[in-house]
C-alpha cells in the first residue's frame, strides 16, 4: 500500500523548490493586486499580515517536478513550469469562485467576496500573465513548447468551465458530456502539469505525450474523488457540510451515472432533482441513499481506480527508472484515495 | 497635413493580413465560446448570423505591421504579433465592459449584457490563451521574446484597470496618478503593439525599445483624445451622448487637470463633482463649460500634440527609411486628430 505520508513529503519537497519563485513572481504585481494574490495563496490575511501558512498541497507543481526528475534526474529545469501551472491553477480558482459565487475556499472568504467582482477578474488575469512571464524567462530551449502546451491546456480548462455554465441551464446532461466537462476542468491542467515536467526536462514527443496522458487520467480520478467527497466527505476535511453538493443540486459524476444507469433508484433520484424549493436535511440524506442504492458511489470508486490504472499504463511508454516510477504510482494512488 | 484617408488605407491593408488568421484562431474555440467571441468582434449577431462587418479600425495590429515593414521591409513576420495584440485588446474590452457594467460597445450590446458575467470572464480568458498560442506557433526565433513582451504589457494593462477601480473609491486623484493609470490602460498595449512588430522583424534591443516608446506615447495621445471625445465628441461618431463622461461623473484627464490647475473654475468644478444625485442636462453643460474655462480642454489638446511629438522623437533613434517614417508619423497624427 502506498504511504500518504511519503507522498506528502514528495509534495512538500516540490513546494520548497516552487514557493520561493512563486512568491518572487507575485512581487512584480502592483500593491493592490499583490495583496489580493498573496491573500488568495493563503500567505497573508486580508490586511496583508503574514499568516505563516504555505500554499496548500501543491499537487500540480509536485507532479511537474516529479516528472522532470523521472526524465532527466533532476527537478530543477522544471521549476518555472511548476510555478506556471500553480499560477494558472490559482487564476482559474479565483475566476471560478467569482462565476460560481462561492464565498468560501479552504475555510476562508473568496477574493470576490472580499474585494468585489472587478478585482477577482483582474487578479486572476494578472496571475495568468505571470505564468507566461515566468515561462518566457526560464532560459530553456523548450520555453516556447512549454508555453504553448500550457496555453492549450488553459483554453481546455476554460472550455470545461464553459460547459459547466452551459449545463447548468439544461435539464439533463449525459455521462459522456459530464466526463468531457470534468476532463476539461481538471484533466487538462493536471495533464499539462506532467507534460511541462517532461518538456522542460528535454523528453522526446512520445514521452511528453505519455506523461500528459498520465496526468490527464489522474485528473479524472481526482475529479471523481472530489465528487465523492462533495457528497460523503467528512466536513472537518472538506471544509464543507456533508452532502453539500446534493444540497446545492449539483449533478456531479456519481449523480449523472445514477440518473442514467441506476434503474428505479435512478428514476427516483431524477424525481428528487426535479423538485423545487430548498431540500430539508432528511431530503438531502434520502438523495445520498438513492445515489448509493443506484450504484453511483460504487461506480465512481471503481472508475477512479480504473483511471489510476490507465495513468499507470501510460507511464509504461515513458521508460523510466523503477524508483521514479514508484513515486509517480504513489502520487496516483494518493490522489485516488485522498480522504476517502 | 496627413490624410486620414491614407491612414485608413494603411490600417485596412493591415486588417486584410491579420483578419484571416484572427478568424482562424477563433475556430479553435468550442462552439459556445466561439459564438460569443465572433459576436464580440462584430462578425456575427448574437444568434451566429454573419453580419459582413469587419473588426473595426484595428489600430493595434496596423501598428505592429507598419513597424515590422519599417524594420525589415515586410509586414509578414509580424502577422502573428498583430493577431496576438488584437486578441489581447479584445480580451481586455470584454473584461472591462463587465467590470464597468457597460451595456453598449460600438452601438451593440456587450458580451456580459447578453450572455452573463461567467461567459464574459471565460470568453475574455479564452482570447488571452489564443494570443499565447498564436505567438508560440509562429515559428519565429523571436517567439519567446515577443510572448514575454506581450505578457508584461498585458499585466501593465491590468494594473491600469486595477488603478481605475481603486481610484473610483477615492475622493481625489492627482494628475500624475491619472496619467499613470491612462498609461497602463492604453499605452502599455499600444507600446507592445509597436514593440512586437520590431521584435518579430528581428530588430536589435535599442530599436525595439524606440518603437515601444513610440507606441507608448501614442497611447497617451490616444487616451487624451478619448477623454476629449468623452466630453465633446459628436454623438453620431462616438456612439455616446455628448458630455457622457461628465454625466457619469468620470474624472478623466482634462477634468483632473482642471481640478488641479484650473484656479477658481477648477474649484467650482470640484464643488460640481461633490454634488450628489443625477445631474440635469443644464448641470452637465455647465460642467463642460467649467472644464473649458479652467483650461482643461486646451491643456489636453496641447498634451496630445506633445505626446505625438515625443512619439516622433522616439522614432529618430530607430533609423528607418523616410517613406516608412512618413507612414508612422501619419498614423500618430491620425490618432491625435481622430474625430476632433
């Protein structure tokens, strides 16, 4: 069994390489934008007082650095890539919180909730610019290739969010459509995080593609686990009340599977979703039982495992040393099993 | 005297080179995003029906191509730069309209007003990604340099908008602060538009910087003229009622100058701005007279001319052929004199 503690060590090591350059990048921002960005990363409170906190698990840059190490023996050439993917990830969080009107993230108020819509748009935009700058300055012969891969992935990330917005206006969404949206929102950037590690370490095209697929499949596993946590996650770990996605009537992957393949339970769940008005606690608990009885929870757990298996299979083509392979397999398992 | 018709010909020639690649870039977008982006460029109505219209004057890409021609004799190597600056310009327009809650642009409803806040954020973000992609794919040895210059300018553009938002919450803004904001909002991207033409044409660092300064000074002239049009512009040309910036209580450059240096008229104008409640037509007309009597209009006209002179002086260092120099001088004059 993989050890979560070892994976956390690997991620912490990656964060130690990336965080100083990330902070350095934020120093370029004007004072207003810098305060908001520094707050968003968790490094200060809304008045600019340092919190002493770090910037979270930093899975994406960790992935970038582990891949680079697997390719060329050192994470160093990929540090600007790690900084860039973390900046793009946070650009998307700030814009998504605004669009979804979420007022809390990691137990803290979101940027738009404190500073308003305009600053949320602008600070997100500024982080995306910094990502471009950091990559363009990295003095690597692969800077253009890395920048291109990141831009394509960012556009794919945006496409996922566009689908999310479009689906909210529709009565029903098919499972393939829902998977496509999840892939856009999560797989694209995890795929690029792995790909940038390979690109900046000088890997050939086939190897870069293998790592991109690894990250992409991991992204789907990640999103499926996120959806499971959104229903059954422990509040003290997720920072949200139990069943919160059902309370918000969110049609996540386990729900969409249940609606499509869950037979009588699925039809009952569809009727539940068709009800208007705020659901009571009993209503919400009943919906969770319906998803479970329909088989949606079991399907999601199996699908997350299957995506981790596919991620591992993609690595077969990358031809990497056993020790590095072991790290990447552990990271994949960690993502699939986190807090479940 | 420069002929506006010749400058319009120059810009139209540039648009002919840039538009096909711009349309080609938009084809990469998913169908939802593409519809909104194509509408924003004016090429279709909100249901996707082609309008047959072009994408406006396209001053920024025109500038990029004219500079490239001045440096290396051909606009061709700079076409991806022209596409990229036009994409960034439109990214900023879509986000700015949302932040400013403007419902009309070029006599048409704005993106957020039709499709909502989320789509305005996302379509803007997607255009910025396309700009990166187009530059990264341009097969130029100068692609990284061009991408970096554009990212820095975009962040500067964002800084200008951040200042605009911050200043709206303050009682008074000094003239240098107001110039700094205008430089961020307008000079940064016009500077980069000229700079990218030089970079992609293979100019040396000093020449790139000379062209950047040329575009930067032009940007300030452009903004000052915009502010004059916002007060005294003819409604049939600006698409806005006369005195519209005063009606909206906007403290533009001629106003800020008048408040700071306009003596008794300036103090009377300050009292006018301190009044709350919606101003009547007579109130607004009185404010325009106060700006004029304070000397704000005269100062702005002289300042725009001075910026055009400085733009021309920057070109002295670029060492370009007289025919190219003449084109760039005409463009500068056109910007300073447009519709006044």
